[in-house]
């Protein structure tokens, strides 16, 4: 993975930069320049790629963040923001000539506002801590990425994180009301608040999922929902993935939007069952976990319909959770699928494409062919309701060339997703991992248009360069216009 | 103004080339049903996209549809109805409110203006349902963003900018959007004679309950009196309304539970099926204010501020009419005639920095004089101006519709 070439001039003034940053940050330990200490920041959740940052800073006030950005802007130094460092796409991978801006100290919930049904938090608060803060009063925060115990809410905004419940409850972008952010030139701005919809251009909308390239998020306001009165999960096993996929389509076609609808293939079922004994059937090719929430009468009503549809689609096993404990057990296997697969292979890489659901049989078939071609095993977990596929490619990084083989296999899977009408990433982000595949999905001009947005926020390209876009264009170059010498066209089309 | 009726995408590309070469502004519109929102656009040439029609893809089981920008929203809705589906954000129809025909609005219009009805509070906004856009930027470049799948974080989400930019950044020619099942049953619980001071807290209690309320509005007695549903108009009282949706047994269960919960808070009634649907159309379309030309403001604000904001407005303009939607998070205010600024100072002053106010209806003179859209702080306006510059550097698309051109250019 090629990163932008480190700037020798910047590296040469490292000591002066450390001094400059120490003058900004009040905490004497808030500027880290020791190689061993910097090791803690060398990678994020995509641990195959590692890079020590030039310097790491851990500010504790928004003013300090603003001053750091202003200083780095003036000194021509790149900045990589980092929340909890759980990105699976390398979004927080440091740069050799960059300052890594850690937001770990921003870990407080600032306000719980039941009158407006929202919560205001600093960006370093974990996703789960948001829910924990309001759980006792019967509320929760809906997006629940698998890493929710560790990932930060600021990172969730930067990546537009999803989770297993987003078919019904939406992604981060649908649950976010406002942010405070600092632009690269040190301006502190507020977008949104406790009200709905953007005033003017929807900057909050484009900040969500912008992967740390547009601004540094310093405060987040999200809406909270009342926890449903009942939740029930159902396991349904099928002799083939096609039948399971068919069942998912028919459930939605019947007008049912479950709270969650997950699918696992044989490989993932076995790995998960071995790891945590969730009671999954082992004689099926595909397993659906369907969660329903709401009043008991509604759950019962839908379950009757789902049972009939599943039977019609050839289900061989169906079990409904009878207790909350059993429901949690059903989920335990799914939630542990990644570590479970990790246990049976020295390394694995988790992919993240989204496809139109009806393309699932084709994609699975082709993926099996690719698996044979590359000689690498693949296990599949799938947010079936919204078509978000997570193939886990198993490999051993100690075998020379196997990481590269795995990367090529992964790239082929993502290209396949795009080929069938899907996208490169559903929730993990582009980062560095899928950066070089962007051309598969976007034309050169579309990528340029996206970078013009980057120019609007960060004209010097200092924030998180080398991520998302395969080719870095200068903003001046992107601004140029080619004007054709136009006559008023179509004299024959009707004019009023 | 000369208006060219567009029937295919290539005509747009050619018009844009012409406009760029001579630096001509272009008025971009669909049916023109919302042309009265925003600052007046004065260009010699206009593009009418209402002839660019047709559903390009509809897969009910995938919950997705793609259609050309000029397709009427009403046509999309009847097509969806055949598969028991709908646009869950309740696209409002402001046609009659702005003195035009009903059901004329186009898909491009409703997404470009990011307009959502009463269901927005639970189902999300128009922009939340927009998955992909194809069209042209003001650089005369074909562009596309987003996709057809529900979950996509590949690159910047430029759909968010197309939604709500009133055709000032790009011309959308095709839109791909999420559709959802129509609920089997819709019911509305009504509470009569709840005073304003208690309305928002009561709606909040409902919305904070487990009963999954899909919409919540409160109408003062004089607004309720303009509704042609007998249950709303008849009693001559204020009406607080809570919408419930779902399969039969669940709608019934929830209705009963909500009525029990609000026992003692006022006389109760229920609207079913057709009545319930027409009531929420009345709320979403702000039909109470049809047939007038008085300045009409739409305020999006923290719901708990609704009562104080209304009090502050009525303190200075006691004739102002109003009602609450979105559980108090949306306040419609119709100002009396005769205020030089159409009530701008009053309305924005009352918000006191929390939320925003948009002038939905006002005379052309008024719209040219005041800021129909909430003015932005300098730091944000600087970013807005650069965004505009990135999409439409010569300012040829709906010039000045949202913000004055000079004001945008000056801050680049």
C-alpha cells in the first residue's frame, strides 16, 4: 500500500514542531515524540498496515485542537485524526510526516436531554457508553456497530457506522442531529443542533462518513430512542444460501422490516458454534437470525408470517428465543463470528461490500470460485436485510506472499460487488484499504467532484491525505474549467 | 424568461455548455410548484425538467426505486401503492399552499428542496431516503453519486448536498431512493383541548413511550377549525394528534395503550384509515394556510423550545397563526400582513440561535429583500461558497436562489 511520500522538509524540522506543539498543549504528556510511546498509534483495526506517526498529540480542550490545526496548517504539516482507532479500513493509519491527533481525552457525556430526546457527547465517548448513559431510563442509541464496546461516537460520525439494526433504525447519519467541529484553519463551527434538518447546504450530511478528511469532530449530538418493550430473535436454517436469500427477500416483500436480519454461511456457523456454543444447527448451509421488536402482539403476528414464508422457502430448522438470555445467546455467536474465525486461522481480513440482495446467489457462487482460484478459505457473515456482505478471508501472513494474495482476492470480491450493482464499502469506509479501487465505482470526473468538496473544507489538503482518493489533485487544478464555445442549443425544442 | 422543456439528458449538457460560454444564468425547475420558495431567480433562460419522466427501476423486495427527475411525486406514490409500499418521509405537496395546483410536484423538486412531512420525525427526511443521484454539475459535467443500495459509505455522500440545495449545485436528472412497506393500519389518537403549554410536553411523553408513535402534531382551535374532517373541526377545540401505524393487532394494541396513558389529559377520539391519512396530509401540507398570501415561516427547532418561541413571536404579533408538528420540533407560523420584513426579525429573534427558519411563502418583493433561508455564520458561509464554487463556479444554476451571489463570491 503506497502512501504519499513523506516530506523531507517537514521531517527535518521535527524537533521544532515538537516544541511548538508543547507550547500549545497544557498537559506535558500530551505531546508524544518517543518512538516506543508512538508505537501505540502505529495502526488501527486494520493491523496489516503499520506506520509510526512523526508526532502524536493528545489535546484536552477544543481550543487546543483549534490551535494545533492552525499551527500545523501554518507549518505545512499533515494531520491524521484518531478516535478509538478501531477503523477496519485504515482510516486512522498515521503518516510518517504527520501529526496524529488523538481524541481519547474527549470522553465525557455533556448532556442528557430527555425533553428533546437527545444526548450531547464528546467525540471520544464509546458508542456503547451512549446507550449505557440512558439505559436505566429506558432509552438507547440505535446504531450498534460490532465494535461498539470500543469504537468512539466521533469515529462513528466520521465513518457513518452502521450495525445490525440499521435496516429499521438507520445508520449514524439518520440518528445524528448536530456536531461541533474544527476546520483545518482552526475555525470552530457548529452544524445542526437539537433540531432536525440542515439550514443551507447539508454540511452535517457530508461530514458524516467523510473519514476524517474534512474536519475534526469535537462534539456530537445524537437522538435517543425508547427501548422497545419486547425483543425476540428467531434462528432459521436452510439447506442452501439461495433459499435463505430468497426468504429474506420474501419477508421484506411481505411488508415486514425486522429490527435485524443477519445471515451466516456454513463456515461462519461452524466457527461461531465451536467458539461460543450458541446452539446453532450444524447441518445447514445458511442460517438467518431475525430479530423483531415491539409489542408482543406485533411480534407474534410477524413471527407467524415469517414462519410460513421460511417454510415455503425450504427452511429445515426454526427456533424462537424464549427468554432474553436465549436471545442473547443467539446473538453471541453472530457477534463473535470475527474472533471465532480468527481462532481457526492465523490471520483474516474482513471485507465489506454491499450488493443488491437478489444478487447474493451469484456473488456467493463466484466467491467460492475465487476461493478455489486463490487457494484461500472464506467465511461469510451478512447483514442480509440491507445487503451488506462481510466475507472473512482466511490467510497466514507468515507465509510469504499470502497477504498480497489475500489483498488481491479481497479486491476481486469488491469489484464483483460493484459489477452486480453494489458498492465497495457498506460501513467500514474506504480508508487506505479500498482507496485504489475507487476507480471501479466512480469515473475520474466523479472522483474529482468529490475532491472539490475536500477543497471546500481543506484547500491545502492537510487532513488525512492519502486516504479515500487514489490520486491527489491540487485544488487549483480541480478548480479549472473547460468551457466549450456554445451556441444556444436545440433551437427546435419548445420554448415558452 | 425563455423556458426550454427538456426531454433528454443531452439537451441539458448542451444548455450548460451554452450557459457557461456566455455566463448566462439558468433557472432550473421541475413543475415549478415550489418556485415561490427562496430568493427570486432572474435569468433569461430556464430549464423545465417536468418532461424528463419515467420510472427506470423498481424492485419492491429490494425497497428501491429509480426514476427521472421530472416524474410527478403523485405518480410515484400511486405506483408504490400497487405494491403496498410508499415514500415513508411523507413528501408534502405545497402546490396549493403556494397558490398552484395540487399533485404537480416532481421527484426532483421534493428531493432538491429536501421536504418531508409529518412522518419525518420517525421515518427520517427526504434526504435520508435518497440513495443515489445522476445529473450534471454547473461545470457541464455529467456526474453521479451514491448507488442503489441501502448501506454505502464509499466516498463522500454528495447526495446530501443535492438534497436541500434547491438546484443551486447540480441538476439532478435521475434519483434512486429507498421505499418502504405501507403499514397495514394507520390510526390517530386525538386529545382535545390540550393548551399550548402542555402540548409539547405531552407529545414528548408520547414520543418517549414504547408505543412507536409515527407522527405528533398539535393544532390550536382556530387552525383545527379549517380542517374539513369533522372530528378535527367539530369540537371547536385545540387538537393534539398522535399517529400509530402497524399490522392490525399491533395498531389496535398501541391505540388502546396510548389512550390509557393519556387518560385525564383531555377528551379523546380516534381517526381510522382514510380520515387518519387525510388528517396527516392536512398537517404535512400545512393546508390550514392555503388561500392566503401572508408570509409563512417554517421553523425547525429543539422541540422543548416550541412554547417559548411561539410566546416570543405572539408577544409582538398577536395575530400570528401557528401550529406544531414533529412533536414540537416544527412550528409553522403565518405572520400578519404589514410587517416590512415579513416577520423575519421576529421569527429568527425568537429562535435565539437554536434551529432555523425558512420563509416558505412570501411575495417576490419580500423574498428579494430579506433572507428566506437562515443566514449562516461567516465560517460556514465560507465553506458553502467554496462548495458552490466547486460545483458551479460560474454561478449559472439557480443563481442567488438560496443566498445572494455576491455574498457567496465575496467569502470564497
